[in-house]
């Protein structure tokens, strides 16, 4: 009997550990006061990058942001119909998201809920003027809270850090004002495991430094 129980325990442990994901692509939509587009997250181990895609005047634009924690900067790869540009930005100089309230009054855990077919941890964040529902996929091991200096306007990250959640990643976030009007909303479209390569976090030679583009032409 003891051997049977031990075997069942080993099988269950192996099943649970197999559910943990450290390499995943997450496609989301983001709607807010000043933005309506797609954000695609790339997570591999403790590396993170994300693409922001939107349309302006009928043209498609894509920007990849790659946080470099050692330098405290974003590496930014901007793709337009006419060029590919590489630039950097200091994380500490990034302005807060419009509508973000930095004064958090309370963080509380709700009941688990199914979101996009995934059993998520629910966290409710309240400020003086907003209520945010965050849904965390606990199976994703991304060390997300270690990127706090890059995502200071993310209620989910701040709540996860406060609750000492060392694993997990938000796949849905909804912020409303006290009248129930939606300020920002993130919804997950698709999650694909084992889809991220190391090239995702590197700067291709196709991208020209923005400094080169800003140089005045040499007169002959």
C-alpha cells in the first residue's frame, strides 16, 4: 500500500512540475484611453521582451522592447514601412501610463478563475480612483517581479511583488474608475509554449542606430 501511494505521489509531482512553463509567447490585446493595439510578450527563463503593434493612417508599425536589467535601459527596435531603427531609453525616465494611480490603497486575493482556459490567481488592486482585476497564470516562471523598474505602471506586477509571488505572469488585467468606466484592459488571445529563441532578445544588424539617422549629410 505504501509503495502504491509513493508511486502515485511521484506521478502527481511529475505532472505538476511538467505544467511549469519557462518558454512562452503570449499574444494580447490592449485597449486604453490613448492606445488600441496588440502586445506580444516573449518569455524565456528570466528574459523578457515584448512587441507593440499598432496601425496609424493605414500603415503598420511594430516596436520591440527588450529590458536590460544590468544597465537599466530598454533596447528598442522600431520597424516602420520605411526603416528599421535601434534606440535605447532609460527605464527610470519612462513616463507612467495615462490613468495610472501610484497610490495603492489595498491589494487582496480573490477566488481562482478560469481565463482563456487557464486556472488563474485573481488579485484585486484598489487605489483612490481605480479598481484593477489581475489574473495571473501561476504556471509561467518568468521572474516578472524582478523587472519592477521597467514596469512601474503595472498594477499586476506591483501586486505580485507585494504578495511575494516569485512565479506567474499576468494574462488579463482590467482597470476601471469608481464609476465602472474601463481605463485599460488587457485580454489574452493566444499562448504558445516553447516558441521563443535567444534571437528574440538580440539586436539584429538590420536595425540602424538612431544616431546614424540623425547625422547631417556630409557636403561634398
